[in-house]
């Protein structure tokens, strides 16, 4: 169990910069990993997986979440800043925020600078918040990422509990749009090829160590499915209209589950949404919203 002094020492810890280079093939593989295209004959969706699309090849905005995927190697060491130890199979994704400073290029090199911005004590576990600005080769900021990870079993160290405000709560009315998408039984095995190699998502034995009956889908894969729904219904599949996205990962998803994303347009610039697995009566993404460019 970590001490409060250990926790305070690692807040602000900066990890070495991460360089991520990608091309059209990498961006297309990511899009396949999050379920694109729903209809392979729809040119507006085909553009995310086909570099010669008549609509012009485009990169899904949530691809930015994998720019710092090398952080998974740090997480799998079972140490926070080489000081606080934990079982990597007890780690799950808590929240994710992405803000796009400009549309993602179809290829390029990105340099991300991650640091621990906060650590919260939730009693049953610890939440580690990592901020990272990602810049292009010219040094211009391309994306800001913020990721919160929840580590079960190492809470109770006497730290701050952290914010718990109810944000991005859907209004009490029928959704403006609903999209259902069934994930593949192989979805996690495809998605992991974009960089998240946590065995929890591939190896039944390691999933059992984490307390799951079988490997679970990456939270960021579900995140990508939901973002695609908002992109389709409110942005006409135009990534330039997509400014930011924030979600809370409420429950796990199994490959093969059908995801239902309900969306409410609160204003010209904001869409609130939530994603469920109706067959298990499970809310899997909550407190979620996309900010739009006009």
C-alpha cells in the first residue's frame, strides 16, 4: 500500500517524451479497430479506411488517443513513476479527454510529453491522471490528451478524493439520435494492433487474474465506436467539425457486445451522449460529451 508521502512525491513526475510516427495504413487500421466503416459502400465512412477514397482520406479524431500508446509499457511495469507498485491486471481506464488543436494529418510524426498531473484516493483504489501535450514536427501543439487510470486495491492512503461533480448528464427527454453497433468477437485483437498490448484484452488467463470471465474490450475501443456515432450524426463524418471529447468509462465491454449510443444536442457546439450494452443492462460510457467546431 502506498503512503501519502510517496503519492505526493510522484505528482508532477514527467515521463520521457514519446515519439509516434504513423501513415495512412496505421490510421486505417485504427479505424477498422473501432468498427469503421459501418457500411463499406458508404463513401463518407469508407474514407476512414481507404486512402484512395473519392471523399478524400481522413483520420478519425479519436486516433489521437493512441499517440502516446507507448505509455502502456510503463503501465505494465506495475509501477507509478518507478515508485508506487501495483498489479497491472488491476488497472482499468477511468476517463479520457482529447482536445484537437487542429485536424489530424493523414501521416506524420508526433511528439507527446506526458506527466502526472494528479493522483486521487478513491478508497478502493487510486486514480492517476496523466496530461500530455502532443506536438507536430514543427513544435506546434496538435492535440491535448488527458487520461485517468483507476488502479484497484491501492487506495486508502489518505489523499484527496478528487472531483466528483455530475457533468455531461443527458437531459430528461428522448435522445436526438441513437446508433447501435455490434462489436466483433475479434474486436480487441484488431484494436490492440494500434498499440495497446495489455494482455487483459487478449489473454483469457490474464483476464481471469483481473477478475473477468474472459478478455474485455479496450475502453478506448468503445470510446472510438461512440465518437464515430457522434461524428456521423452531428458532423456528417467531417473530422474538422470535431473539437474535443470527454468520457468516463463506467463498465467493461466484452468483444461481441452490441453498443447503443444515445446522443442529445445541447447546443450548436455540444453533444452529450452515453453508451450502453443493453443485453446486460450496463451503462459503459457515461458523463460524456463532444464539443463541435462551427
